[in-house]
């Protein structure tokens, strides 16, 4: 799987398995401060608090804090159980629906939006 990351310098493709920047790609539309898993009731939203994320598995009826230790979230994307969160210059990945997170190796120019491809 790869992430598409919109920055001030263009849109980068990042291989999530190898944690490497693949290169620049064409720009496209991105959701930014909220992500909804397609065909499901999982929603992830950013907030100005610590931890910086809120996760709902029931369409927003109830919420759980997520992302302890993550910086302020700038953008989000969801595909299956994979949740991608963008900080200012770094990506953070959860492969279990937002329970556990890890920082990815690449450091990028200032991030504006992300998408999963």
C-alpha cells in the first residue's frame, strides 16, 4: 500500500511497507481533517488536544481518544484497518484501526493532506 502526501512542494507517493518516498505524482483531491472508512461506521477526526485523534466505530455516536504521543494531526486517511495520520513533516501509521501507532521513516516538506492508494 502507498500513501499520497500533499506538501508545499507537490504530492509525494510513499511506500508504507518499505517506508520510502517513491517520488512525486499528480495532484488529486484529499480529505483533510476527518476520515471515514468507506462502507462502514469507522470515523477518525483530529482535534486540538492531546491525544490529537478521536476514533468512532459506531458512526460518531461514541468516541475514543487515540494517538497518545502523536503530534498535532494535520490530515488523515483510512483504508480497512489502516489509518494514516500526518503530522507537520512526518507520517504515522496504525494497522489496527487506530489502537497502536508508529512513525514512518521519511521526513517530508510540510504536509497539507494525505490519501491511501
